[in-house]
C-alpha cells in the first residue's frame, strides 16, 4: 500500500513540475506608429528671407572745420534736430580778430588801388602827349594792376576769414537724430580730431541686406531684361522681422543695389527703406527682411521636420503600400515657411514620414497614419509668432 502511495506522489509532483515549467506563449509586438504625409504638388509663394542691419538713411558725421576750444554744447544728446540747429560753439575770438585784420587790409589796398588807378590814367594821358617815356607809362600800368590784384586777394582773404568765423558755429546739416557727443566743453578740436557727433536721418530708415552671388545670379537670370527687372523690383513689398520675432507694422520698398559684389565674401548689398514714424527703429538693430519673390508652380514640398540632414546630405523615410520603410536620398530646394521644397528624389503620391523618424528603419514595418499639417505651414515662423 505504501508503495502505491509513493508512486502516486511522484506522479503528482512530476505533473506539477511540468505545469510550472511551461512558459506562456509570447505575442508579437505591434509595429511602431508613424505619421506620414502624401506628396502633392502645390503652387506656393517663393518667400525669401535675408538677414538685415538697420542704418540711418543719411549718417552725417559732424566734424570741426576749424581748430579751437569748444565753449558750449547747444543740443540735447539723442534728440531730433532740424537742419541748421546749433550743435557746438567753438571759441570765435581768434577768428573774429582774423576777420577784422583781413577787412583792414582790404580797406588799405582799396585806397592804394584808387591812387594807382589815377596814376595809371594820368600816365596814359601824358604818354599820348609825349611827355613821359614808355618805361614810365609801363610802370604806372603795372602798379595799377598790382593794386587790383592785392584788392582781389584781400577780398578772398576776407571771405575765408568770415567763412572760418562761421565754422565756429557747428550746426546740423540735415534733419535727423543727433547722437552722443564725442567731445565736451573745453576740448581742443579741429579738422583732424574726429567727429564731434553724428546726425542720422532715420525716417525713413534703411535696412542693409546682403545676398550671395548665387541668389543674385539666379535673380538676374529670372529677369534678364533691365526694364522689366526694375519694374518688378518696384512691385515688391518687404516685411521686417525684428530681433524679438515680431513683425514691423510698416512695409518696406527696394531702394538701391550696390554697384559690385564684395570679392572677399562673394556677396552683394542692397538697401530697403522702411517708414519710421516716431523713430521706433534705430541704426544698428538686427532683423530679417522677407518678401514674396514669385509663385513656384507645382512644387513638391514636405515639412522640414521630415528631412534628415547628415553632413550636407539629405534623406527622407518613405512608406510603401505594404507599410515597409525605405530610406531615400533627396535634393532640397528652398524653404517655404515650415515646409521645404524637394527638387529630386520623390514623386507625387509618395508617403513621407513626418513624425516618428527614429522608429523608421530601412526595411522595417510601421503603422502609418496620416499627418495633419497646421493651417500656417507655408507661413514663416515670424508670421506664426506674430501677435493678433
């Protein structure tokens, strides 16, 4: 009986051991989920952005034209000046004395000229009567000519002396905003001591924009006719994006293109002017100018986040009808808002992975869902951040 019990116990333990050692069946992990967009040609605005530096439309460096000591500063630094407003006063006394001396010399030589002219007339009469010799006549004529030359020289000296005296009053040559003074009362200044201050016309203000040789050449090739090119430029409206990302409320207009490219950087400058009521903008500010160059027809654009860049090469992940991933090299064109034009490597109807790129490996299977673009995908970041 005990033997039967022992065998039964061993069978029960064996069945328990087999039951405990059996592992539950493993289920396959679902494929990772990614968001894709279907490539569709669009007519999109070709929006160009360039870094810009603001500068005064006119920057007048105010220099002393004569040497002397500053006796007064007659303007408030940082204030708006009118043409002719007094900025500095240089001690005028030495120049007043020089002007008086020049006028005295002029009066003396004018008196001498009167006598020399009379002597000349008398000598000519006497020579006609054969009373004096040729030499005496020539001497009188030369003396009269010398007197007239002295008077002309004295008149020029008086003009120069009065001009120098006028230079002791340093005035604003243009309407604009005056900067800080570089010299104070008591300083000895002159033509070689540098600017006393700067007056800038900042309404309108100009944005200095730099474009590379490639974009410049592309622009000329798009508009080869000079007349059409100039007419086209006048139609452009420029937006100014400030350093804090806000959009300046006034539109800008193209003003001028530089005559040559910089040989060091291979770039060319052009100016865009913006109205500046209230002097809100100041020279030295940085920002960006943006404008719609034209419309690009049937452009294939995808979100910028769908592009993987590695050492100057670009790749996108495509998903086929079997949800299989393939990595494809592409060539990129211009950025348009949050989108990026693909010029080579994809075709209409391709499904490109937008979100979940880290899950999309070559040959892997994914669960693809449609990506919904934001309504302002073709608008620049600056416009997206613009306050209503």
